[in-house]
C-alpha cells in the first residue's frame, strides 16, 4: 500500500518540480543534470562494469570518502551516484572514481541503469533509500549494504507508524546494515526487524582524521608569530543569528581575560557580515574581517568572511562553539574535536550523534574531569569554564586527550570494506 502510494506520487512530484525549476536555480540544476544530452542519460555515457556503486545523496559523501580510498587501494572500480547538485563538483573532482547523478527512481529507468552498470555491490551512505532502486537491485541479485547508519528511538522513523512501516519495508531489500553504535544496532533490529545489523563505527571519523593530513593554506600570521601561538582563542563556527547573539555576549565577557573570539558564520553573505559588525559595535567590541586583516589586534572579534576554511581554522582554537545549536539543530562537532578543542554547543544538539556521545565522555586532566563537549544556555556558564581551563598545561593535555578519543573511533572504513569484499567473494 505504501509503495503503491509512493509510485503514484513520485512522478507527480517530479512533474511539479520541473514546472517550478525555471524560477529556482538550484532546482533547475537538479532537473537539468538528469536530462539526456546527445540522446543519452548521464549514466549511459559511463563505460564501467564490475564496479562497486556507492550512493551518497549530498553531504553524505564525507562518509563515503574514506571508504572509496580503501576500495581504490584494493584496485576496485568505484562509481559514485549523488542526488543533490550541492556536492556535484566535489564528487566529480575526487580522484580515481566515476560519477553521475542518481537517476530518477522509476522502474524502467532503474532497470536500464542497474542492468547496464550491474555493479558487484551497492553501498549506501546513511539513509538515502529509494524504493525502485532497491527493488531493482534485489531482482538483479546485486547485494546492497547500508553503512554509517544510525537510529534514535525518538526519531520519526520510529515514532511515526507510517514512516516506520515505510523504512521497515525498504530495508527488506538491504542485505546488511553496518551501523555506528550498539544502541543503533539494537534499535534497528528491534524497530525495523532487520536480522543482519552490525555496529562497526562511523566512517566520517576516518575522513576527519584524513583531512588533517592535507590542511588548506590559511592566514596563520594572524594567530602565530615565529611558530608561537599568540594567546588564547575561541572559534565559533557555522553560526546563525540565534547563536551569534549569545557568542557576542561571550566575547564581551572574555575580552578582559585576553581571550580572542573568531566567528565564522554559516552563510557569510555581505548582509550577514555587516550584521555581525553591527553586533560587535552593539556590545562595545571592535571587529576585523578575515579577508582584510593584516593582523588580529587584541580585543577585536575576527569575522571570517571566507568559505571553505572553517575546518582548518579550528586548529587556532583552544575552545570551539558549533552553531545551529540555538536555532534548530547543531552542525558537525567532528572538526573541532579532531583538532582537540573543548567544544560547546547550545540546547539543540540532540540531532548530532558525536555531540551527544562526546558530551557523555570524561577526560581527566591535572586532577580535574572535563567533557570534550559541553552544552550551555547561559553565557556566563561557558565563560566560567573557559577561564577555568585557561592554562597552557591544561589546554595542551586536554587537546591531546580529546584527539586520542577521536582516534579511538577511527577504523570503520577498513572494517566495512573488508567485510563487503569478503561477502561478495572478491577480497584482494
């Protein structure tokens, strides 16, 4: 019944998306990248068989990157499909792989696509499951694996009976589910009744650690002189206006203690940057723009008006705040944790598995116990803890302990690849 409704509504939704696409650039690209050119769909132009197909809807590609590297080490051919145009360029530029947009989820299209490619296995990141895609793979006897899967007992996939039934039926086409934690394993088994679930960890930890090996060039002279760090720093990343009103209060309270604050907004548009400059003035602070700053004077808030460098900026931080957590849902805390920053989030962080898990951990430093991730609502609470840990010996040991906690969670990509290749009888 649910799939009958899906099959009826899907083409109608696509029809209206096509009607609306001329008025929305991103939607227009979404439609256009799936069209035929020279009489062929994008996947018809790819000459690849006997490959591993990895589907990553968009940002889920971050989970797939370390898995792809492990597969390429074993001389496997890899085809990556993606749903959203947001990650199209990143995926296309990733070395050693083939890629194409994920086809429309229609029976005849999926049959043509999967029959033409006929991969040895399909690996799906996280949760992007499509009915005709999975059903066709099942009919062609192509094994399907879901990895880095999570399931919170409070999510709508559990609490909503229709959504729960939908996913339970979809997962019957998935051969094996590799989830992050034992709680996820228990929940998937209990609520979706899937018999083949195994907890192996989160592949994105492997990607976060890999990224440290290839840092981007940033303006390190703002933070270092002769190899020495210039003072103490709080990096507030991926912030939204709801977060920024709190952070500027924190910045004002930290200023007398010679602790600098940098703010990297999630959307650094000219209007947003101007708003941040006005917020600084409102609380009695001066500000300087990253793109224009020859130096970072004491008492000034650094406003980061450049995209794509936040993950590298966290190396400047002694502490970090991750945005979205006073708005709706927190962004990833993995990057600051990978750099060893004590990380703060606001009240809306339950969506982020790493934030919740690291908040439960304890790190013992100089006779004190700290948590890698702290939740705060009152600005003074955050300031008090920052001042309490403002000590070079404490911060150095804290950084090392947090980084060790992150490293302990690495290795899921290797486990996944070995298990999949062994299952399909092609371990090299």
